C-alpha cells in the first residue's frame, strides 16, 4: 500500500452491521440495536436541497407503508446538519404535500459515512447514493452503490427486500427479475442438490410433478 493511500471501510455481507449512535430528525438513534426485530433500509444521499435527492426522498416516502408492511424501517443519511434536514423536510411538505416520516441522520462529521464506505473521493466529498439492507438480527444482507448523478429505483430496492425475506422464509433462491423471470416466471429456485440421494429425490419429484426441473441442478417451483 502506498504511504499516502487512504484506507476505506466497506462493510461485509453476512456480518453484523457496523454500529453507531447518532442524532436524527426523530431524536437519537443507536443502530442497529434500536431496530432489533425489524429489517432496516439505511440509505445515504449526497445533500439536502438537491433535485435528485428530493425525488428519491419523495419516492421512498410514497412507498413507506409498503416497507413497513414488510417489517422494515427506513433511515436516510447525509453529511448535512440536523437543522438542514428539518428545513428540507419542511420544504418538501410545502412544495409537494409529502411528509417525510422516517428519520434522517445528521452525519455532519462524516463518522457513519466513513464507517460504511459512503464517501468515494472521485465522486466528490459528499456521500454517494448508498443503500444497506440490514435484517431483523442486525446482519448486513445487501449493499448497493449509485453515483451522485443517477437516482435510485426504489421499486428495485423494495423488490430486493422482498426477495431476501422470501429466500429466508422458504429456503430458496430467486431468479433474475423475480417475480417476472424470463425462464420460470414467478417460480423460486430450489437450492442445487449436494449429494446423490438428493439428486435422485429431485428427479423423482420432477417426475411426479411436485417440482419442475431443467436438470437436477436447476429445479424450481411455485410458492
């Protein structure tokens, strides 16, 4: 490593989400402890009072009830101070009649941003559009990074959340573009067999129509 090279933190999927305590627009939050038993979408935006970020916050809020139905909370973040977040929320309410109900972290010292690898120097000094999905046990399950110039697809984040929860509940995998996959439509994928006995069982289940298979290693079913 070069002498002046900066070490950047990037969280690891499958490990405990890095913990922190911060001030938000809803008061102090200890993460992820305060959300035990719930899934969380932690997402950063470059700055308050910017056009793309405003569209994202409105889009998140419009789907907030859908997230909550999936036992999931939202938490926004930027390196702005809390008074900026509050004023921006008021502006959104005044202009678009949309009340931002989820908390926004005031990470004005950049502590959380650095902890989660949200600042990418070649994309500026603000946080990029990062998304972290943390499950009900505080485990980091997914990460997405978007550049500052492109807004996120909130429906895709919602789809990813549903897919993770479905995979956990039914011990399955999800295909590309689920639930509208080009090969198996809304079916889910059964994990590949890892021994001879399971291979024979898969073949028999496919023969009786209990599941469908292209081959013993590629079997699927409808939930």
